């Protein structure tokens, strides 16, 4: 499993733990802090979030937030 795949799985798991559902806004600190403690770098997490945005699963919002567009199950 590549590092990107590991990071993607960790971000998706974190979003599930936050009970992310469509139209919900999530503070990026709620993602970056726990995953940083697990050893993921901000660059790795940002790459996954950009990929999720390209897949139309999330939308980056202002004020360090994301809006969930799809369910992470």
C-alpha cells in the first residue's frame, strides 16, 4: 500500500469517525491534528483532500473548513 493510499484510508476513517454526511461542514483542525499525531504530514493530508475535492466528495470552504458532498462509508 502506498503512502498516499494509507493517508487516504486514514482521512476517510477520520471523516467516518466525525460522522461526516452531505452538507456538513468540518473544521480542518479536526482532521489535521489527530492524523498529525498518527504521523501523517500536512502535505500528505492536503494531497488527499485535493483528490477528494476532484472526486466531488468534498468542497473546500473558507475559514479552514470543508463541506462534505458525499457520504464516507
